[in-house]
C-alpha cells in the first residue's frame, strides 16, 4: 500500500503528552498517531454506517407506517438477556 505524509500541528502540551505516552508504551509517537487515527476512523465510519441505517429505517417507517410492536421487542430482548439465541423481530 502506498503511503503519503500528512503533517498536523499540535500544541506543545499535546506533543509532550504524545512523547511521554510513546515512551511509556515503548512505541514511537508516529506509531501512536497512526494507531489513534486508524481507530478513530474505524469508529466514526461505523457510527456513520449506523446513522445511515437508522435514517433508512426511519424513512421506511414514515413511508409504510410499519413498526415492530413493543411487546415483541421486549420478548426478544428478554430472551437475549436470558442467554437464549433469538431472532430479531421484524
């Protein structure tokens, strides 16, 4: 995979914290920044995916008026809480 350099500006306090943590973890500041960025992107991409799914579900509800009754959801969640494998109600 090709790589490219991107520079970021941080204040002196952030730079010192980064250096201290890198030393404590026996890693380079570069490794910490790459790892932090990769984790942040993965987390935010997942949130964005979930947001789009939620929006599509809402749009479908607005269009059809169909929803899963609360009692079916409570029964399903109860089964999961008891450790039973249960299909998500539709």
